């Protein structure tokens, strides 16, 4: 009987052991409950709400003054459109990044401190799969609820308020940069969660970095590779996402490359650090 038993060799991808099960579990927390809907409502009120206040409010003119000319009205409409784009990018990029940090602060720290990570990793789940599955599920949830849905709603609010139909491809490119900004801070929060068990550090350092653009003039070389330039007007040049929306030529692509490279390095560093974590 033993001689008739044939064993078929299988390929065991050690790094991704248990990825599918872990991804399903974290993904279910987003889409198997009302969590996604809550995020959509909250960020629609913040991001698209601020855009609506900017572009839908009608300017009031004093009756004592002559009515503005067509040229003046066109300039006013263009100014409102520019401000609306700036407001949208600030809130969808930097303010939403604060939300990403809050959402992800407990992703690794909470699991480690509660002992859940040690229990899960005692099963046939690799440490890389444990981290990458959580990161992928959170990234998808954030991309859909904080970026894509808000971008679609924001597009129609902008068009209703200004009468301007922005090129779809330009808007998609700008939304892609917003997604890159949020992925940067998501990866940073995960990295800090792998390095430390202190929630104060995990949430505090990214928040300091988010608002660190105010001191950017002191570190000009550092600023060139940071995500601030993607969604903020840093003074010397408009936000790269704003230039994309308007169809203007880009002054530089260094911040895009720098943010993408730093994000990839942080993901790699988190995998490396988490592999050496003691539970």
C-alpha cells in the first residue's frame, strides 16, 4: 500500500503564507460592516463640504456700487475656481492624511499589545503576509472611501458651482497624487507601529510631519522629496496636483518620485522590522 502512495510536491510561498485569509479578515472590517459608509459620510462632509462652501456660495455686491462687468465676473469666477481646487487638495490630501493616521495607528500596535499578533502568527501565517494583508486592505478601503468617492462628488460640486467641466484625465491624475500622499502616511504609520508600541509616537510623528510644511523653507532639499508639494502650494510653485487639474506643465516631478520611493522604502522597512519582532 505504501508503495502505491504518491506525494505531489507543492510550491510553498513562505512570505505570503496566510495572506488571503488575513486580507479577507481585514477587508471584511471595511466592507462587511457600516465602517466604510461612516468614513464616506465623515469625509464627504469635510472634503466636499468645504469645496461646496467655497464654490457654491454666491458673492454679494453692494447696491451702492455699479454692477460688475462681464470681464470682472469672469475673473471672479476664475478666482473662485482656483480657490476651490486649492481647498479641495488641502482637505483631501493633508486633512485626510490625519484621518489615515488615526485609522491606522492601532493596526499593528493594538495587535501586538493585545497579544492578537502573537496568536495569529502561531498559525501558518507569515509575518510578511500579516503586515502586507492589513496594509493592502486598509489601502483599498482608504482609496475607495477617502479618494475615489470624494473625488467623484467633488467633481460635480465643482462643476455646479463654477460651470467649468474639468478634463476627466487631468482630474484622475490629480486624484492619483492624492492617493499617493495618503499611501505615504499610511505606510509611515505602519512603519512606526512595527518599530514602537507607543501609540503617542505612532500617531504623533506623522501628524507633526503632516503639518511640518509650515517650516519647509528651513529644509529646502528635504522638501523636494516630500508629499507636501503634491497637494499644497509651497510658495515657489503651485501644487503639482493643481497643475495637473488645470493642464499646466509641471515644474518638477521630483516630489512624485521622492514620495513613491520613500513609500516603497517604508513598506520594505516595515516587512524587515516586523520579521524581527519578538512576541
